C-alpha cells in the first residue's frame, strides 16, 4: 500500500476552531485529563457544536415559507451521550432514536416526545407501544410493522404522528454500507418494486391517521444530488397520495439526514445551506408551506467538533519506517481501522506538554494498542517526528468514534470532556466538563461477569 495523502491539519480552513482545539489539548495535558495514568481522552468543542446547530436552523429558515413547521432531530446513534443531547436540545434540536436505549437517552436528556422520532427496521411490539403511549412520532419500516401499528391504533388512541419509511431506490454512494437507497436496501418500502407504489398509496388512503412520509438515502459517501433525488421521489409520492385521497393527508415529510463530512480539513463542507438550496432548486414544492419538515442529521452536527487525544507510549522502527504506538486504535476508531480507505483521519502531533509540534515531517505509522497487526490509525503518514510521551490528536472524531467503544482486548472506555475555549482570551483559559467518566478496570471485570465467576462451574 502506498503512502497516504491526507492534507496536513496546518491547512485547516477554520482558524478559530483549530485555535480552540490547540488550547484544549494543552489544557487537557496541564489539567491531567490525559497523561501516563489516563493515556486517552475524547474532547468535544461546545462552541463548535452550538455553531453547527445554528447553521442548520439558518439554512432551512432561508428556504422554507414563513410558518412552516421544521423539526431538526439529531440522530442519537452518532453520539449517544446524554449531555450532548441536552446541549443540542438547548440549541433547538430534537432526537431521532432507533432503539430502546437511544429513546432512554433522549428522555434522560429531557427531549420531549413532540421533538422525538422513532426509526428502526426492527421495532418490537414493546417499543411501538411505548412510543405510541408517549406520543412519539413513528415511521413504520415495512408492511408487517404497519400491521402491528394498525392493531395498536385500534386498541388505544395515540397522539403520535405516524408514517412509513420509503426506499426511493435511487442508488448508492461511495460507501456501500452507508447507502440506504439501493435496490436491495434493508430499509423501508422499496418504491420501485412491482406493486409497491400502489400498495403505499392504498395504505395511506385506507388509514387517514398516516400523515407522514420518511426517506433517507444514506450518509457519508452519498453525494448531495443523490440525496436530493431521494427526497424528490418521496415528495412526488406524497403529492400522489394526497391527490388520490382528495385531501392534504400527508402533511409532513421526514427527509432524513446524511450530510457528508469533510475529513480532509477543518472546513465544514458541504454546508447545510448548500443542501437546503439544492433541495429548494430540485424540489421547490417541499418549501411552499404545504408540508412540515423533519431532518435527522447526525455526523455533520458533531463530527468536526470532536478530538481524540492519545499519548504516545513508545516509538520504534520496522523496515526503515517509524511506528508510534499510541492508546488510540480499533476500540475508539473502529471504522478507520477496518476500512482505512473509506475512513481516513487527520492526525495532529503535540509534544509532551500539549504544544503543537512543527518542523520537517517524516513518514511514520500511528498504531493503536490492540493485539492485531491492522490496528493502525494512519499508515506511512508524514508527521513531525513523534517521540515517547508526545500526544497525537485524531481529528473529526466527534461522531461515531470515541463515543462508540469496541471492547477489543477489554480496553477501557476513555473519558469524554466537553470544553469551552476562547482563542482571544488572555492566558488561553479553558473550562472542561465531564461528559462521560473514564471507565475503570474494575468496571470492565464487572461487565465481564466478575461477580458471577463460579456460575458455570456450578451448573
């Protein structure tokens, strides 16, 4: 495999964000959030998260008619952390949940049912009953699930807005695993399959309480044009349903999320404004005030605002190439380790005091702590020479990385800390708040059945 060609963090396009990050890294080292005893931590930029939420609101406010109801619901799977959901809630963002655990997190964060949406391809009867009892919006994935909802609606009235997820079958993006609008996707009712469109129209005409349509074409690797074509196909279906019903039955379109994230610099591109304007051009009727809107963005709200900070434990050479052995690997960057071509990450180098390293770069690997050869965050990457006791910052990891622990080698979960830093403030003061405490080895033992160690011997 040849050398990776990832732009250096020095070419970043958001100086305030980069400056806040540098401040936070140094402060994390000085305040002992990372060090020999705690060699790994996740850092979340609170100001950056708030700015992303504000940009999302502004982008859709620009294109929607006055008075159009718009719910922006954060995809909880992207960062299942209660304080994060609470922060987003204070910024006017609800929650899209896809499991009982995610719903429990949203409720713990104080997200009201009216700002919560339940999506999942495998909802149990208990999940559905809970959602309907609470008045949470539900998008049915398939005909069998709709049958379950039929029975529940007949037996107990509900305030829940109800709809069906449609797979517009418009094609896939660059990452197959994240493309949800392919011909054979497991999600939703396949719109182009024989008889499916007519079945969908009849399902709505026969059920006046079905008032929403939901679609989502995928996320990372899916171009905006493909996302827009999926929305356009679903909008056309809503228009057909309403015409056949002779009334405005479908009153809300849930257009999903999926805005791709730029992993090559600090620039946030594409932007929410780019996507909203494209939708207005391609599907103008979506914004004329006849339909309410729901969005379900996840990675794009959090990804750029997270940094994984890991201590360099050892430095060695093999085959003439340097290898920095760190504490960040497959347990916190699972997608990058197993699919490095699809999920390359930028790495920034800091010295033992948390100060940015500079100078001529050398080609080196950045390796994780797990006991298999592929546990690498970066291969043959040009970085300032790393030394024992230095730190590497793994950038753009605020979503689907350090909050999603993979228990390889029984490695402990890192602590996660939110921070507020002002690069213009004298002395560079940084305030931290603990989002998730570091896991202890004792907790690992307890989770692995340490309290029932004799149970199998006694069978």
